[in-house]
C-alpha cells in the first residue's frame, strides 16, 4: 500500500477547541477537548516536521479559534521555515493589527475569515458573541492592509440565507478575490441544531440563482465557491477529496483523522500522535484504510460510474443518517434512505423558529 499511496496534500491542525464564539453550527465534537489535553508547542512543531518530510504542501491552522493559542506565531514561523504554505482559519474576533503583524513576520500566507452575516443581532444569535461583525470587519481591514491572500467564508443557515446578496455586495465593495458561500454541513453542533439551521428548498433555489448571477457579474474579479446543504443534493460530495486520500486532520489532543468528523465513527480505532507518526497513520492504520478507495463499497456504489469521483460520499454522514458508516451516503439518489432524508429536510426547514443550542463555552487565551 505504501508504494501505491501518495502522501496527503495538506494537513489540518485543529490546535484547540477553545473559542470566544459559541456557534450553533460548529463542526467541533460535542465533547470538546479541554485546554489541559492540548498538544504542546513542541508536539505541534514535530507534527509540522513530519508533514514536511512526507511531502505535504499546505498547513491549515484551525480550531476552535487558533488564535486562542499564544504559540500560533511560533507554529506559523516553523511551518514557514519548512516551506509549508500556511492558512489561518479564523473568526477574526481576536485579530488586530499588532497580532497580524507578528503572524505576517512569521510567514503567514493566507487568511480565511468567517462571517455569520452582516447584521450584529443575527450574527450574535448564531454565534453567542456580541459585537462580532464589527470585530470581523476590523480584522478584514487589517488583513487587506497587510496585503495577505484572503478568503471570506459566509456561513449560511436558514436565519441568514436571505442576506446573501448583501454579503456578496459587501465582498465586492471590499475587492475580495475569493468568497466561499458555505451552507452549514451537519456535523458536531451543526448536526445537533440541524432542525433550527437547515434552509428551505425555496431559500436554496433563491441562493443558487443568486450565486449564478453573481458569478457572471464578477467573472474575472471574484471567485465564488458555493457549497449547498448535502441533504438537498442528488449526488454525494467527495468528502475531503475522498476518505484518507488528500487530507490529514489532527485534533487538539493529537488524534489523527482522515477528516474532522471521523471521530464519530467509534467502531474505528484512530491513532494518536506521538504514539503514532503521521506516516504510520496514513500508510499503515486500518482506520485510515477502512474507507479509502473503492474496495469497501457496497452495491450500487461499487458499480457506479462516479465511484472514483465522489468516492461513495461521506462516511460520517452515512452513519448520522443511516446508522451505518459502510452503507450508501443517504444524500445519494440511489440510496434507499434518500427520500427519507429529503422529506426530513423539508419538514425541518418548515419548523420556523427552533431554539438554538449554542456550542458549550470553552475559552481562555493563553497568557491572559
């Protein structure tokens, strides 16, 4: 297997589950890793060493909120010395000019900044954080002043789907080159709050029409990535480019995963750093091999022309919706559960104002 399998393209480091926001759609697990169980600076640097030695090209610093780690500049600098392209995935609420200058000096290449919308009250309802929009807008100004590559991520839910035109107008006014319109995917806290968050088909149709018009309008100036809610799709997505084929994810406690939600597959025994190296996990772990490629697929997946395009869809979603990680992803139109999923989505989207269960609070910035 080692000879035939390429190393991952990128590594996603979930440095911490601490975050000042309490987003109802957060993909972090319901059982958040406490700060005391997070890997040390030396551990994260060793992971970066191994990633570079394996030939990985990119490192994504994520969380929680990665800026809750006081050693983030040290980790960015270490990645830069190793020749890794570094991306900071952040809410922006802890970012200011001085902190960004340190990260830029350390060699940071790219910032992905998330918004829950442009209305303070609506954003606060989704994130549990007061004044977040103003802080994000200030962070955006800092990133642009530093001339860093930037992606704006607009997280879409039933509550803010009707604001999408205003969000894209905001991005255009600020000269943003890349925007991700990211409908919530239902993992972690998002799955817990699905009935409160999932948009209606009418909202989805309106968004799709709007995105198509905006793409034509800003062609050559702004790229708009568009991620629809899986539950309304006819075909599954190639989750993370295929199970354990392109990305390796490291949880705050060092658990090594093929995707950020894979810890829900409790029948698999995932390795943990430092007991396992990244190479051992990638090339030798039975958990990583479990759904890699096509050999595991049941019918009709194994005979499908798309099997090496979507790789059978999402295993975590199959478990969440069908109770079996080894069956068809129920968002696929060929799944026996597909119509049940569509019916459930339609029903939940019509429920109106369902109370949100905000992510449990877990926040303290090191050094405070």
